[in-house]
C-alpha cells in the first residue's frame, strides 16, 4: 500500500512535467493541473479534511503574496532604470572605462549580469546584457550563452533572495536553527559553480587556451563574489548578499583592469551600444551617482535597518501573517513577516525615492509613470500567477502526506546516494519551471523529509536543493528563449540547450559528490 501511495503522490509532479514537456502547456496551465490533482488525491485517496486543504490554500495564497511584492518591486526597478536610460548610461560607462577586451566581456557578461541578478532576475540580466555583448562584437548566440553562464550562479540569493526566502517559507516552524550551516554549504557549492562558469565564459569567448592573466582574473572575481556572498549572507543580509558581492566584484575588476592596462591604447569597438544598437551619446554626461542612485539608496536603507537600534527593533517587531485554521478547530497565525524590513518593502522604498530623484533631475517625464506601473504589473501577473498554484500544491501535498510518501519512495530508490541525487532534484525543478524559486517551492520539504528519513545532514541537503536550482538556471527555457529573441536569434534554442545540458549535468554531479561527502562525514 505504501508503494501505491508513493506512486499516487508523484502524479501531480509528473503531470506538471508532462504538461510542459509533452503537451507544450504554459507553466501556469501546468501548475493549475497539478494543483487540482494534488487537491483530489489529498481529499479522495488520502482522506485529508477540507479544513486542512483550505488551510493549505490560505498558506499558499499568503506565501505567493509575499513573493509577489518582491517580484513587482524588482520589475518596477528595472522599468525605472530602463525608462530613465540609466541602464544604457551605465553600460556605456563600463564599456568606456574597461580597456582589456576579455575584461570587458567578463564585466558585462559575468559581473554586470550578476549585479542585475542581485535585484531583478526573471531573465532581465540576459535581456539587458546580451545586446551589449553583441555590440562589443560577440556572436549573438554566444552572447546569450555567456550571459546565462554569468548570472545563473546568483539564482539563490539574487532577486533580493526570493528563492532563498521561498525555501525558508516551505520549512516547518523550528527548522531554521541550522540556517547558518545551510548558508555555508550553499555558498560553497555556488562558489565552485561560479568559478567553473567564469572559466567557461573565458574559454567560450577566446575559443582557445586561457592565458594566466585571464585565469587570475576569473579566480579573483570568483573569490570576491563567492566569499562576499558568504560573508554578506552570514553576517549582514541574505537578501542583498548576491547584489553586494557582485557590486564588490565590479569595483575589483575595474581596479584590476586599470592597474594592468594603464598606459595602453584603449581597444576599439562598438562600445556603448544600446539594446537596439544606438549609441546613447548622452550617456557619457550622466554622473555615476545618478546611474547608481537606486542601488546606493537600497544599500543605505538596508544598512540603517540592520543596525541594532531601537528604531530598527521597533520596525522589525511590526509583523503580519495569515490566519489559518488549525487541527484543534481554532485559528493560528501563519508565516508572519516584518512589514517594514521585508525585502519587498525595502526595494519598493528604494524605487520610490529613486523615482522622485529621477523626476527631479528630469530623467523621467510624467507619462513614464503609468507605463512603468503597467509594464511592471503585467509582468508581475505573468510571473506570479503560476507560482500561486505551485505554492498551494506544495502546501496541500505537505499537509495531506503526499510529500512524506514521495520522500519515502525516493529514499528507497536511491538509498545511500540520496546526497548525490539532491542537486539533481533542484535542477529538475528549475528546468521544468524556469525558476529556482519555483524549484524550492516544489521540493524543499521533500528534500527535508529525505534527509530526516535517511539520517543525513539536513543543512547539506537543503543547500544542495537550492544550489541545484541555481544550476538548473543554465537550462531554464525562459532565459534561453528571452535572450535569443532579444538578439534576433529566435529558433536557435536547441543549439543553446545542447551546449548547456552537458555543462548543467557536470556541475550537478560535482555538487552531488560534494553533498555526498558532507553527508557521510
């Protein structure tokens, strides 16, 4: 009977994969189908009460709302920078001040995309940076591959830590005691992943053996990003760890290039090209403070909030959650979050201040306001409504026992190799949903149950899940389709996938072996 329940519990996830891969349904339709199946299996086969199912739906609704605030704020920031021409100005400034050609590719394809991933995500880094690389003379398909390699490592702590926070939301109360250890293991896996991708970017652009100088540049950038992300996540703020580490690596690469290329004649090329190949001749007159104003404000707000003061403590104490029915017939508060110190609130505040600043400096006109809100709102709805059904499915599968049966079946299938398989579960989630966030929503509790049943290090298994979700960004169809469409190479998705798939499997195997070793010590 247990084997039968295990197979039945797998039906919603199998249906999700089948709907997207074979029926060619959108992620939203696939998520809706899977939610309905999870609901019916929980109610009709496993005997879950209507109260429990209703509670799971409310929990999913609340988690989705929290995610939606971050998504909307991130997309609104992108619209603000796009409408004010700050992205074009920032890109041209980088192209004008980095003299070595390989350093330019690393700056735009790796460091700048990581920087954008820190606060935007959802394919925005690839869409923005790939055309800049083509303007620097990189072949379009290769430019898309470079940008995907460059930003994918930031899938966990990027977008203001939305994937990381989504993972935390799936954990039962009291399971955050080993979060420091999970951060450590996650950053180690992502650091190795980051270094490999840096080497691949150099090799892909050069098409020949990497020189010692380029190897040193990759090692330097990867060290700053990986160690910076670890330190910021452990001691400062997980939601800004990728953003701050990437900003630090941008400064380091700039100093590296200027110190080694001093006195050289700058390389020639189509630097400063915008998304449509235009020159943005006004970009050079934009002060650096104006270009980076939203990021300066964002950093300042977070710094003020994390300082141990009575003001920050009062703000942190203002929390709201979703009332949900409990088994005893009463109501309990689920998923309480701080209103004023939440990542979405912080980012939305930075966007509001930046909007006022750009309006005052005449970078924006009155008509831009409506366009920004409409564009961000439309993209938010498209990104979030599939997440709603995925989250509700996850909560229902957890409450009705489906996750427990699945964990039992996978544990028996892989036995002592569960640690090796864990990153591939995360990769699978990102591959089918094009989102590390969705992967963590789908499989976090499954991975936790696996670690408990097998007596494994839960922190290492959770780290493998979310790091695997980041690795899965390499083969996420959304990033590939968006990037190729932007550079005018739509229809070449299969060629990109053929390059990315072996890379993804190889990095997943490296993460799997490391996780296996940690779990056996």
